């Protein structure tokens, strides 16, 4: 089964701030000046969490590229998952943390949530994930 949708306009606009990379899409042979975000791990399992608990995990990352890393935004897949990210540029070789808080209120059962980061990397989005098994108190 396939679904298709059309909008009233065939014009597509691309926000230049989101993909502000020094390397164009046509020439990716040079990585000079391009940041790269590498996480120690991209999935954290909170294990068993009691309903109503708020838990937080800090994902450590490093900029292994050759340009300053700028994280433009971080958004959770639902309102129960809230990320915090550094607003200042991360220099090449530097590191930082993305703190992800999960509110288990009303979330009984197995939960899998994602946080999508938009940065000046190639590709410009990176996904990290959390899981938790929420049980009644």
C-alpha cells in the first residue's frame, strides 16, 4: 500500500541555516572545515522505571571533524522526552553532552523514544534513542 500527498505548490524551499555546510552537495570529496558528531553510544536503556519517575541520561559526543560543530536544534519524538544541548560551537576535538530527560508519567509499558539533532554536519541530522520499561508503583 502506498500513500502520496501533494501540496498546492510545487516549489520547495530549503532553510539555508539548517544546512550551512562548507561543502556543497555536489562536491563531498573534501571534508575540510566540516564538523562530525560522534557519540560514545547512541542508545541508552533506562531499564525498569516506576510510573511517574523522571530520569535523565547524558549522551557524550565528540566533534571528530575539522570545523566547529554547531547544533541548531534538538527535538524529542514526544513531549515526554526533553533534550538539552550545548548552544555554543564545539571546536574540532572538543566534546559535549546531550542531556535527555524522560518523564514516565502515564507511559506504562515499553517505551522507545528518539531525539533528533540538527547540526552543520553531513548529513545534517543525527538520531539518538532511549528506552525504558515503565511499571506501576
